[in-house]
């Protein structure tokens, strides 16, 4: 089993990376393999609602979103990390998730169905809980079980060294890693013993306009 740690910070090895690495080390100690990918700091367009992903099962823009979609199906779980910008996830990570998840949902890729996910946030001071709520909404829509810790999944500091000094925050990352490992092992045992995935119903698409 393996988990993909997605670094949504503009800094490749900053505070968010430090938190993700603590989760990763703990997963490794529990027998779960991990990889880290960085979405980069180049311009990422938001979704333009062209619906080409319906035909392609990928995004029309060729960038780190499609790089991620190419490998996502091989992973059993995901941890998405972001610093807090203006009380929310970075604009780049928001565009990244908008496009990646919409392309999978629209294109019928099924890369993320019932795979556990978690959000990890880093901040100097505040905005972490609002950002946690924001990112968890993506996982809920994609039918991804949300993995939590003993506290909200956040660390505080302005440098990697300060993050390491956030003892409670780092402990929260380790507990998150162990909780995800436990869930993954439970899921594997259930599938091995023949428990089927839930029955899927055709999607009922409605809006609030009535004739």
C-alpha cells in the first residue's frame, strides 16, 4: 500500500513540506510506502468549464494537474498539504484540486473512490480551520473517507525549524499518519475477505429550478 503526499505550497521544502514529511515518516513506520509530489510554483489556471475532461479523462491544460492524474490511480490514499493564504488554501492548490477532481469526476476515472484523504495545513497564526473545512469539502464530494487526528491537522511556524518546534502540531501529524495506516489496513483486510464495495447508483443531476 502507498500514500501520495501532495505539497501545495509555492515553497518546495518549506513549512508544509515539513508537516507532510512527519506524516510520511509515520506512515512508513507503519509499513505504508509514501511519495511526495510538489505541484510547483508555475502558473496554474483554474477550471474553465470547457468539459473536455468528459472526453479525455484528463484536463485540457497540460501541467502538473495531468501529471498527478496519470499517477493517482496507483495510490491507496492521499494527503494534501497547503499553507494558509488569506484564510484559505493557496490559489494554486485550489485550482489544482478543482481541475484534478473535476476531470476525474466528469471523465469517469474513478481514481479516488473510497480512498482515504487528509488535509494538512501550515500557518503562521490563524486561518487553518477554515482551510481544513475548505479542503475536506473536496474529499466529501469525491467519496473519499476523511482521516483525522487527535486535533485539527495543522502546524504553526514561519520556517521549517519553527514548525519542528510546534510539538503538538508535529504530534498531530504523527497521529494522523497512524490513523491513516490503520484505515488502510482495515480496508485491505475487508476487501481480502470478500466485502464488496457499496452498490453505486446512477447520478441524479438536479438543480433548484422548477417549471
